[in-house]
């Protein structure tokens, strides 16, 4: 039976679309720099930061947008953000090396937030350069206070990260209990008294500037509750004589990867049907992405990133700020304003939305054993270079034909392929999904994985089997001309190729 | 009619013919099975009672908790049944999308747990989905949970095979209808009724309606979600079709305004889906002299879905705004008519003015309690909005200083009050934030 191809075509906004349209340029880059290759558009990250800022303005809110550095290792993106308004854009670093990188890219210490698990060296440098430390626990506070006193570091601004909002019953009235995944980060609200006492005890070493949370969920309801609870906790802190001004609501604003809702809906429906055996498999060896067939009923949950998001990024923040909070009955934006709080956010994926793509050369194409309608397409990259599977992101690559083969073989039509990597490993699949392409690729063509700057392009890249790790280039446009340079050579100056004399 | 228990009033609901001039099907008699007339208000009364009965009779008066995955009518019926037997009821759900139903369940004494949303930073190797944990909790030794398990419990189907189905046949003078149209939620009613109708007449055609995938209709699952229902068997249905929330509301409005049936959106979806599907059947019957009959279920009533309708079709509830309102002022009118006063001048005015102004803080009561300008009164903006509709809430002789967080809302109200004839009302420029930033004093309750 011949099905219509189940495409999941990517959402491509104008700057990235224009780059993608310049096929000879992209081929020439890979010819020079090899496959795989990451291409970044640093200008887009600044535009995204501005979109978040405009949501702040709409709600009359003040505070910084902190880029969660862990989403991408690039220097170009961090340097471009460093050039943004210092009062509006900061950076969230989660390791000593990320902190050093941010400083070397032009961020001053006061624009840096140190998050995540921290060792002594990381804490020392953060305190030394005047970064804000997002405290994970009372233990970390004790360590920081001790370092400050021992090394004469001066008073450090800290945020206290809270968790465990679900079991909090202190401010009832919302009626229902909203369950949340438990986080191993942050101090549970139930133990907050101990935290406040420790903050008071260490007032000579640290100044509490605000409260923070980050919930790993797409659910607005859970986040609205946590935000409201933080607003109330801010008042408790003030009543104790502490002087916090900021609520930091973390990240998790999301990205829409797939352009059309219909394609996403058709594919996910087909996945259920395939799991039930009602249609041919859509995946490598019938993988169900977490769904399984138990006596004709689908059980389990699909471990898939919701790849079509009608509302994501700045729009999601806007919705979160606008919906009615469960206990106090006013929108979170109003609560923040009325309680005189600033707002911090830490978007990662959403801030680098549409900022880049990953290119891979097609090395080999052959029909699959036992099913000549499907093909194996081997790429000059491996699953570590675009970690789509690792994050459950499903989206098609874009085929960029090599110039001389573009008009050949007019009978070519849509075809289902399995994309396999360059490792000598059965499991090295770029995606387990059967990917449909508008025609069969040939060796020498490029596949462009779009929108990979958030966690996908370099998060899991490795040197296994001594395969090359992707180089990264930054592409800028000036006066209609496209320029590129290596990521490490990019600086946010006009005339990247030097000022014409 | 006299009963010993309200549970005896479950079932035996009317079957009402829809006037052909409403649906326009000239050759088909279309009947509505009014399940909304069950005592707890919906078709779910039957399976809830049938599933819970063995548990309840065993556990009555104990400390058990009836638990079910439900965000609507099953939860409603079970909450009432549990209360009737001195037990608690807990609903676990991620689908609590209609606020009135949530509040109604709380009124009925239900405890509600809402499941977490999908992970944003996904770990595909994490197989611990919230429902798995829910089922683990139920089967822990010593668990006091009585799980009715509506998506898998065969007694859900039985309730309809023993009640709804035979009632339809009886009311059609011992005949099964040619068509049965059902919305698919737990698949209990469609499966149970279809079984009985087919026993009477294997030719009965069953149309299952599912919700459009990107849409939400209370009580109806999408095509993917029905595959997760244990009672769902594709062989029950001759065909499956999808309906949208807009169609559901269209159908609901027709049933309400033309048929005198106070149906909710689920019944509306069934009606609209039925008429849409039967239109071509009707065309085929024209001129053959044959007539057919069709039955659909009106699942529940309209009252709980006002916010659902307001979200999707606000014009149906088009409340006319009355009295003066800030929304009637344009930005340029506001700029032209509102007086503002800076923080320094305002400080002097509140301290030395003769008379001193009344300071009105428009923020929420919690924010006000935490920090406010000494001597100010708190009238929350929403309440202020209502107050000014009926006239000026204070004397024209009392000057007024309005304060909000950043001086935006207060500016609008200053313009409005000026327009209403107040001679001296001023908006605090930059609001309480500017006041704080200027180092002016704020006090705590």
C-alpha cells in the first residue's frame, strides 16, 4: 500500500529561510570546512532577546532575560548577546568554563547568573566577578558564605531557588492539587524556614536579591502556581527584613519545530496506529517512542517533544503572565508589578530559536534489504552531532541538492529513508523515524537540519571513533552580501571582514 | 414517584423526536436520548453507579476513597455516590479544562489532583509517566483506594447494555433504529448500546464521533486518545468521524434555541455530527418512499459550559457593557483628560495638602497588605471598575490621588473620573514602583 508521505517539515522563519535558499553558499562552506558543519545566525539571537523584552514592556515589567548558555557552546551567540542592552540581557552559566567563556565574550560579572550544581572554584569566580549566584540549597549557601569570608570576596547577590510547590498547602484556596515532576534542584518550600534563617545568619556574606524556580514542564498551570507562590514568599522574606526584588521564573518556554499542525497531528496519529499494527511501521524496527500495544490498546506515554507548538517562546511567556493565578485571582504579571517585583527569565532553547542549522553530506544511498521502497541514507555525521533523538525532537531535514544533479531523473518522487550516521555502530541512527524526503538524495547532496542551535547541534557531540566534530561558522549579512567566519573569530562588529579603506 | 434512594432514579430517560423542520432530514426520524435528565445530570450516572456499586456496598462507612481518572461527569456522579455512602472521592486528571466543572466538583466534596504537563527538557529514557505512578499507588499494599477504572471496566459497558440500549429499543416499539450516533469518550455508551441494538438488528449502523485532534470537546476523545481506551474496539463502529468545538457549539445552540433541550456541547456535537452524516443518507432515501430512524445521545446539560462557550463564541453571551468604563476611552482621550502628579509633588500633596487627597491604591489586597502608601485605602481595580459604573464613589470636594503599580491603570481611571465630573483627581506618575524607587516611605500591614 502506498501512503501519502508523512512529512514533518520544519518551521523556517525568514532569516534562516534566506540562508537555506542559498544552496551554493552552503555547499561551498561544507566543501571547505567538512561535514558535519553548524551554521549560526548571531543576529537572530539578538532579535529573539528583543522579542522577550517586548513581552516585558507590554506588561510594564523590568528585569533581565538571561540566556541559558548550556543550550549552545557557540562564542558568536554569546558575544552577540553581550552586545545587547546590559540592563535587558544577561547570561545564565552552569559551570566554571561557561562562566569563563561568558566573561571572555564580553559579559561583565554583574550580568551573569550562576546556576546549577556548583563546585568551589565556580563559586569563587562567580563571587569574585560580582555574578549573581542562584543558590541550589542551604548547603551551597554555607559553602559560598565560607568562601566569601575566607577570601574576602565582598557581599554576593544571591537568588534562592525553590522547589516542591506541589505539596505546599500554606496558602490553600486554589482547591485542587496540581502535581509536578519532582526536581532534584532547589530548596523545597516546606524547608524554606531553614533557608530564610541561613540567609539571615549569613547577611554579612550574601544579599538575597530574589527567589527563583524552574519547572520542567510545558504546563502553564504548574508554572503559574509556582510564580504566585514565589510572589507570596517574597512578601514573607520582606516581612523578615530581607530585601529581595526579583522573581526568577527560569526557562522552558519552548520552540515550535514543525511548521504545520496538520503534519504533526497526522504523524502522531499514525504512530498510534503503527503501534497497534494497523499500518506499517514509521520507525526503525517498529520503535514506539514510549507507546506500546497491550491487547489492542495503546499504553504508555509518547516520549516526544511537542514539535508543533502553537504558542512558544515569548508568546508562551506572555500567556503565562496573562492567565489568572489560582489563589490570588490576578494575572502573574499584575502580581509581579503590584508586589513591586522585577522579573528574570532564563530561556535557552527559545532564545536560540531559528538561530542555526546543521549540515551533513550524503555519503551513500542504498535500498534496504527486504524493502526496496525504503532506503538507507548514510550521512557524514552521527547521532551525537544532531541529537534529535536525545531530546525527542522529530523534524525533517531539508534536502539541498548538489548543483549538477538537481535536474536529473524526473521520475523521482517522495521517498522514505532511514538516516544513519558515520559510526561503526548499529545504533547510530540520526533519527529512529522513517524520514520522507521529496526525492531520493544522492551522494554529494547536503541535508540541512534546521533550527538546531538549542541543545541539538553540539550538546552531545563527541570524538568517538575519532570522527570529526562539527565546526561552527557564524553568518552575517551586510548590504545584501553574506559573510561568514569561524565561530571563534566572530565579534559583534559591523564589517566582519575589516573596515574597507 | 417515590424512591428510597436517589440512585433508583438513574435511567429510564426520555427519547424525544427532533422536529424535522429543525434538522431538515425529510426521510429520517431523528431522536435524542436525553441522558442529561439522569439525577446527577449526565449519561455517566449509569456507569458510575454500576461500576461503583460493588465497591460502595462493601466499603460503606469505612475510610476508603473512590478514585477515578475523570475531569467531568463521571467524577461528578462518583463524588455524589461516594458522599452518599460516607466515602471520599478523588479525581485525577490532566483534562480539567472547564473551570465551572472544577468548582462544581469541589462543591461536591471531591479532591482533585491535576497531573503535570509534558516535560520541556525531555528525557526519552524516562518511562515514568504520571499515569504509571498513579496505577502503582493504587496497587500498593494497604491501599484504601477503590478504583472504578472507567476506561477499562467492563461494567461501564454493561450499564448501557442493560439500561440505555434496551430503553431505546423499547421506546421505538421494539425496533432498533437504523442509525446510532455516539460521541466516544470511554466508549462505554457506544459499545453497550451498539451491542444491544445489533442483537435486535444486525443492520444497525453505528457512527462514532471523536474530537478534532487540535480541538477540545468535553467528554469526547481525539482519534489518538481513543486508542488508549481499553473499552474502545474499532469494530463497534461502522465509521468514525471527527467534530470540532465550533460544530459542538452550533449543535448545542440549535438544541437549546430550537428544540427546548438544554444540551451541553457534547450533546451538541452528537447532534451536529449526526445531521452532517445523515444528510447524504437522507438524500439517498428521497423518492424511495423508505424512512429511517436515528438516535443520538444528549450527554449532559448546558449550564456548566458557559466559560467554554465564552472562550470560543463570546458573541453568544454578548453582555452589553453599561455605564462609564475605562475601556470606552481612547489613548488620546486618556492623555488629554488625565492629570498626573510626580512622586515628589505627590508626597508634598499627601503631607501638606489642604484638604489632603484621598489616596486610592488600585492593586490587589495582598500587594497592598505587603507594602503601601501610609493612609491609602485599597480598592482593587476590578472592584473600582464596578463602583464607577454606578457613579462617582466619592465626593467632588475630596481630591483623589490614584495609585497603581506603574501609573498606567491609574491614568485611565483619572481620565474617566475627570470625565465623570470630578474636579481634582490625579494619577501617581510611575505608580508605586516610582514611589519606591524615589525612596518614598511605604508601610506594611
